[in-house]
């Protein structure tokens, strides 16, 4: 089963629907998370910034928090995500002293374009090296950047991600991939929305998972045709990440154990490729655990960063004091939260 189903069949169905109705389907109701005081507080605290860094017609949309003298954690969303989708990571980590940027890249249709664009973006925000948290497609692109710019990527946290896009290229259709660029935006949104389980309407989803999915779907409506077309193109162009040279202790895998849109074989392939990496599981998290179980994911990220030597807001301790008083002990966190270590 593909993340986006059978693209050619879906495209035909949506074209037929559009021709008969003349309009896209009725907009979804506003999400609870999007209307929450928590999200309003985030928007009131962190300003949305836009930055053009290359000849691409689009701009990077991003939120930034934390001191600039701290190594950067860059958060990259998946094919359906916006910069807003990582807001709970920023709320959880920035007040502790971490520097975090949640970024939404402009339309890039090839990995090479993305790598060059990210080079320029990191130069603009004055980050010579970076830790990257990538979800789904964002995790794949993070691996590609680590492959092409090994000296610039300090570590990776991959959430519900994948090592190769071969499966998507097969089921999404390599013939269809060049057509995404010319497909109407509402059709592309329909392709992505169709991949999400409608369990929340059937009473079968965890309410936090359902709220997270609703929020992401709501944010999807703010994206332009070029954003969607480029992400679908990247997601369905056959490519893998063979050659990533980061040591295993520089990679953490975070995954939801419940139902997600990512095929099981892609999860297993990622774990096989990085078998010696640290592995953390969320028993219930859905496609967007960084929203649905953000406290768990933030803890895993913080433990990962501590393993890389990134310690912030740590109190001065007496030399005889236990070493873990400045924060959670990494081994205990992964052990006590149901996470396995590879």
C-alpha cells in the first residue's frame, strides 16, 4: 500500500469529480489543535519568517527559537507538513535553551535542488553544522543531505521515515511523477488527504492521534500547488540513501507502533539499514507523534542531543554530585519509555 495510494487511479477519480461538481470537496472543519490556546500562544511567541535564498520562486517559511550560540536543531516536516506542524517540538525544547528551527522548504523537484537550497538556508541562518529531526519525507531528505554534506550534519533523528522511495515510485507510478508539476492543487491535496486513515470519523482512533491528523490536514490547505507537486515528486522519484556515513550513535529512529500510512516494509528496511542506531517507539502516535505524543518525542530528542554532547540550561553541579542531576540519564529514558536500543 502506497503512502498516496494508486496515483493514476486517484488522479482520474478526482478529475472526474471535479468535472462533474465543478468544485473541490467541502473544506474540513477547523481542527481542535489549530484553535487551541496552546497553538495561539505559539504563534504569539514565535514569528513566522520567510526567506528567499536562491533563484527558486518560493521562500523558506520557518519559525526560530533559542539562542544563536547554541548548535541548531533543524526540523523538517513530511510531505503533508508545514513549518507549523513542529510547533510542539519548539514549545518543548526552546524554553530549555535549545536552538530550534522548524522549516518548510520552497518547491524543489530534485534532491540536488533541495541540497543546494538547504545549503543557502543554513548559511543565511548562520548554522555551519546542524542536527536534523526529519519526519517521513523530511527524514528522507535529511538523510540525503547527510549523504551529500556529511561534514555539515552532526546527527539525525528520523521519525516515521524511510530509507528509499522505490516503493512509492512503484505504486505512485513513475509515469505519473512528472505530471504532478502540472496537476491542479486541489487534486494533489486530495491525493495526500486520501492516504490518511479516517478512523477518527469511525470512532477508532486515539483522540490525540485524530487531533494531530486534523491539524496537519488543516495546515495542508495553506500550501500552494508548487509545494505539493514538488513534495510528491520527491516522494515518488526512485532513490535511496545508500552511502550515509554517520556513525550509528549519531542516529536515532523514532517510530509509532500503531497504524500509520507508511508501509511496514519501509519501517523494517530503515531499521535494517541502521540496525545499530538508537531506537525509540511510541506505543500510540500515528503519523504525527511529534504532535500527538509530543512530550515523549521531545524527551527522545533531548536524550539524543545529550548523547551528542549538546547540553543546555544545565545547572552547575558539585563534582561529587550524581552526573544525571542536570537532566535525564539517556540509558534510563530509552529503557523506561518502552524504547529499544539497537
